[in-house]
C-alpha cells in the first residue's frame, strides 16, 4: 500500500514554514474539537516533494475509528478529472476528437429540445442551434445539469444523482435524460451536471471496455493508484471515511451512500473511491505535464490544452454557483482554471487548476508555485465549500516564498 506517494523533504527547504503548517494543524484540531468535522487527511507537495502528509481526527465517528493515511474517501466529482484525462487520452490517439458529435454515440441527444424562459414565468421549447460536442461534455457547456442545481425552467425537471447512481444502468440513464429539455443552447453556458457521466459512457463505446477497466489500464496501474476504483470491495468499505450521522449545522440526517452501497454503474462524474495518496500521484502527473515516474499518460501539449480556459467571453459562467470562492476562474477540460490574479477569494497564481468533491474531497495544483494539494474530509453539505476556501488560504498562508 502506497502511503508515501512522493519522496519527502523538509518543509522549510521547499518554502513552507513550520509555524504555518502548525496553523493548519490547529485549524483541523479546532474544527474537529468543535464537532464540525469528523476528520481529514491532507497532503501537500511542492517541487515534486512531499512536505506535509497527515491524518486528523476520526474516519468513522460512530465507531470511533481514527483517521489514517490509507483511509478511503468517496471522491465524488474529483472522479470527473480522471475521466476527463481518459477522454483526452483517446483524443491524442485520434480516437475521440473534441468536435465529435454526442448524437453519433447516443442519437437521443440530437433530438433533445432546449427549454428556455418564455417571458411569462413558463418554459418554451426550442430546437438545438448546434449539436452537443464531446468538447461540451468536457467543459460543461452542453446544457446538461443535475437536479436541484441548474438555472432556468428546464433545470427543475432533471433528476438528482441519488435517483440515478443506484438505480439506472447506462441505457435507462440515457433514456431518462434525453427525454428532458436542455437548460441552455449547447455551447452557450457553463452548466454543471451529468456531462462527465455521459462522457464515461462515450469512453466505454469508443474503447469497448468498462470504464473501470480502461481507467485501470491507462491511468491507475501506470501511476500505481492501487487504492482507487469504482468497486466497493469489503476492504475499501472497512477503510472508508464516514460523516457524522446528522449534520452539525442543521441537524438533518446525512450519509455518504457510495461507501455503503455499490453504485449501479461506473458513473464517471461521481462514483470513484480512493485515497489521498493515490490522488496526489495523479495530481502530480498533471502538474508535471502528463508524466509521473517515467509513465507518460498525456502529452504536455494536451495537458496544456486541458488546463486552459475553454469558456468564451460570450458564455454564461456559473462556476461560482458551485465554487463560490472561485470568482475569476474559467473552466478547462475537466478542471476549473484561474484566469486572473485577483477577484477570487483565495490566493493563487494564474494557471492554477482545481476541482473538488461533494463529500469534502479537495484538489488544486498551481504550476507557477510548483504546488499540488489533495485533502480528504467528510463534510457533505454546504460546509464543504467553506473548507475548500479555508484550506487554500491556509496552504498559501504557510508559504515563505
């Protein structure tokens, strides 16, 4: 088991102060003591060296189990970045051009209407002005949303992930969503939703392989991400991080269902499980331009394309609805991308890229600072957004150069 994903080094030699890292420790200790957070695992790397790798609190508060470095987390939407890499691998091999039409794989998407405000509080249906491309799935500009998230009258018709991940197979999922109206004309708005789940199904069609098998072949095995996968094995289930049974903020019941029940399919937008150590290796590979320990996953030029902003000035940018602190960010191919030095509520350099998970997992990489950060927390609900912002403040606040 790979608990030390990178060679370690003295934090001071990498421009981090011991006192600054102690502030991070104190922050987690404070949140855990106040029963706002059960526990966490944090890994910080700079210049390809591991300078901080620590477990805090409990992985299972009901059982009193301590958090460990090998605790398994439900990665939720951090699954999306891995699936985006898989799609880009196919692109660079000439098997999945970004301007491929989605309806060439699933014809129902070509028949979808667009549901827009009719100006009288209702919804009017319009034909698509252009088809949905694979490019749209990667940058979330297809007009596809999650139930309870989107903008406009059509959004209310879309199902929540809980109605899909444990019930639908690929065929029933496609039938379910292609019967709905799109929330925007394709290519006009960043609308966060099922796009990467659909992309995973496209990958299965192109490769003729189950998504877990393709990801294992081109990503997880080469990077020795041995604790990452879609299968809820008994061993992963025993090591999984779990939240408080009720939210400490509103008293409502809460759970992370994917660590208790196997999902119905390898959902590419939300269903992977893994450790912080594994994900740090993946993040370091992207930071280093597609290579890690001699294993080339993507070309540096493809990584540069992935981590560039793909939202044009005319597109509606709703990233802050999902990540409130990321004002001043665009979106690349599977990751948010910082496009300006100011505006955002967190420190960072232009070119920093990131995305996080709904249950409290966190990832960001800043090539200008040679920095990669991965954290696993168990904080479903809106509080996860607070920890995303706070962690970035804490990490940059601990730096001395």
